[in-house]
């Protein structure tokens, strides 16, 4: 009979998580960097007690970190894991009821972005002896339902541990999914609050070091030959580099492939930085927020080689960016779900394994010199537009800086290895098209869920994962107001992030979208309600977000002119703690556009003339949409 150790369920979870490791390419890493938690009656005496005991007895096993908002804690874990190429993450615990429910948005973000994070929400009593307990959701059709059931569609794995005996299977199942590059996402193990405190005799083997090998699937030779045959028949092939390139650490393999074949690339949001921005065949961002260079090359491309992309509507410009009548797709991806999109030839494999195999199969193939020169020229023309927008003198002429001027100053203040972080509003579009990424992992924009409020906690996660790189968090006032709370966490933990807050008194992105779609920027500006009109079109609100940040313990530098901004960024760069640079920007000035389209339906009938005109334009763009279902055979 094997030896056992008597621990509570909470203590067993902490001890187990502290012994989990990931391994890829012979490099072993501790899988959980720690646990973020906010405690309430549902977990304070269970997991809370277990984390305290571990901190006293085994301080390096699963270090505890305090958060201020449950959603934000999940964002921190996501930012950390993404910067670590999904090979490490955090666990996150919250109390039953509203604490657990607050994590739902974070769970959705993690799963949409395919990022592993372990969620440990407290749950209702398994015994039900005290039901209904405080914060319990009662349903007449079943007494086993709690708010945690809402995690089921948002998680890649979900289990509820009603009895201690169920815990080993739940934990092993959770680890299986967390370390699977195909199934990565939120993993939820719901823990009834009475069960967390219940003791059980566990086999000691459960707590031995356990190494989970992250696989690198290799491509089938026959599929590689078929892909090479399709590419050899192409005159204007193009690569779409997605996040899978970087997660697979295949950046050098991509560079070698591009150099050998002369095939130009466009980059998705997650794929930004797959190659340095100034590589002669990198045409930059593709799609709705793309560059004129990438979108022009895409418009006539006859074969698309998608590498680690899920082909979101922004990448495909809502399926209008590729207009060649016979365009075909080859999709290199570890996930079959993505590999078959656009009716493409699925090459189900890790990019680091597939690209060298495909390069070998294409030995002697190279695109025409004129085609390569075209890609290089178009990329250069776009870059010139970007540089001009950074120095367009808008602020000097109008008394308030343009967003493009601010981004130019931020980019100039950064070292090549520093990281820019963003998530929502007009900034992600501008960053995608204009940011000149120089080194791997230097660009971190959460655009799968585009979650307002992600920026600051996500930046904290990036900084925890890469403490040797300065992290510049770019955020608009609208997104800042959603979740500034983790500035306190950064101050508490001594985590340096540089928050660049662009204050334009409204929603710039949705405002511009509303205007272009006939909505006249309705509900997108921060204004008093006018006594005369009864509408929100009065004066600008006297909101001082710089003072708000200062009240949370952050040093703030205010800037209004480009010279003041440059000086403030230099001070922020030299700082050793969390700082903010607050700068006023224009709500209306638009950055250079790559002319991509995004399918946002316009009212089919309206009494408003601007809406009717927008509907006419919408139908014109809609006519260019294509299903992309042609076979590759």
C-alpha cells in the first residue's frame, strides 16, 4: 500500500500546483509562477489558508500575489503567459458568487486568445446543509447550479470537485489542457467552499514533480509536397504570419523561409513582430487595420500561406482583402480548427517544424524579382507615411497632439527590446498599422477579445514575465476608466510599468466608426447633459485621470506639447517604479489608413440622411466579400 499524506483539499491543490513543470526543446520551466487571489468567505479558509501555510513552509512552491479586481487578476496571468509563449502561467482564485463571476470576462479573453490560465473559483457548499448561503444563485430547476456554471462555455476544461476523491483527476485533466498548444485557454476547477477545507489522505505520488512536455507536431510529408506544389504554381504568393509563429518560437525559421523563397509577409495583430518591421519583404499589418503595402499585395495574391493565424475578421478585412479570383490557401497550424479555414490545405504542424520542411520541398523556388521589389517599395512608402505622421506638426498648429504624434514619441523613447502593450480603442488599430516592431515579443496587443481594461493588468503580467524589458502600456481614457485598480498592485509589488494615458475625452475608435456609419458619434463623447437639448452634448467633463493615478500611488508626468511629452517619457524611462505619462490628444484627428474594411452592419432603413449614405457605402463594400471556399485540389 502506497504512503499517504493528510492534507485539506486546498492544501493538496497548492502542493500539487507547485510541482508542475513544462518542457519544450529540452528546457524545463516551472509552470505556475504563483497564484493571484482575492479572498472572501468562499476561499479564505480553504485556498487562502493553504496559500498562507505554503508561504510559511514552502515559500517558493506557489507564491501568493494580491490583486484588486478578479477580472484583472486573470488579465495579469494572460499577459504573463503570452509573454512566456504559453509555457508558464499563474493560477487565480476568487470567492464564491460575485468574486467568481467577476472572472468570467477574463476567462473569455484567455480562451479567445488561446492563452492558458488556471481559474480556481470557490463554489457553493457540497453538503448543502446551510443552503441557501450568502451569494448563492438559486434556480428552481436544480440545486447544483451556481454562477460557476457560466464558466463552462468560456473554458477549455471545466470540472467541479464535489468530493476530495475527485481532485486528482480534475487536476490532471486541467494540466493536460493547460499544456496542450491546441486546446490552450481558460481552465476552470470549481471548488465548493466546504470541500476546500476537508481533509483527505492523498497518495504521496500525487505531489511528485511532474513534467508536461509541450509537443511540436511534425507535418506529414505528403501534405508538405502538396503545399510545395501549390506554391510552385503561384506567381504572387503571400504569407500571413499569426501569433503561432511567435508562440512556436519560429521567428528565425520564418526569416530563413522568406529569405530563401522571396515570398512577402503580412502580419496579424498577434503576429506583429514575426519579422523586424524593416525586413525588405515585411509589408506590415494586414487587413482592416493594415498597411497600404500589405493590403495591396494581398489584393492580387494567388496563394496565401497562413502560419499560426485564426483568420479573424480584422485579418481578412471581413473577407475582402484577397480579391484574386483563384486565390488558394495553405494553413500551417497546430489546431485543426484553424488549419481548415478558408477551405485551405491543412498543414497540421508546429511552425518551427513545418517551415524548414516546406523550405526544403521548395528548394530552387523563388518569386520574381519584380514582385519582391514591389513589396519592398510599397513597404517603404508606407513607412514614410508613418514617419511623416509622427512629425506632422499637428499639435503645434492645433494646441493638442494627434495620436500619431504621441505614438511616434513613445516609439522613439523605447529601446528595441522594450514592449508596447495595448488592447482596445483606436490605439490597437494605429499600433497594428504604424508600430515599427524591432525585436521578438516587443509588441503585445490583446486584440482577440479587445477587452477594455486589459492594458494595465496585462502590462503587469508582461513585466513580471520580462523584468529586463521596460513595458510601455498605451491606453486611452475610456479603457483606463474600466480598470485602473491594478496600479495599486504594481505599486505594492514594485513592478515597473510605464503607462502612457492618452486623454481625449471620449471613445475615439467607436466615435469614428459611428461617424463613418451614419451614427454621428452618438454616445461616444464624455460630455455633460445639456439643460437646453436634454442630450449629452454639453461641456467637457472635468475629469482628472492624472490625479486619479497619483491617488493610487503612481508618479505622474503631465504633458501637453511634443517637447513636454518627450521630456516626460525620458523621466519615465529612467524611473524604477510604476509611472504614468498623461498627455492630452485630439479626439478627431485620424492616423494614416491602409484602406482595409470591417463589416459593421448599417441600418437598412433610417430617417437620418447620414445613415442612409452610410448604408449605400456599406452595400458597396459588402459586394466585395468572398466566401473563400474554393478547393485546394
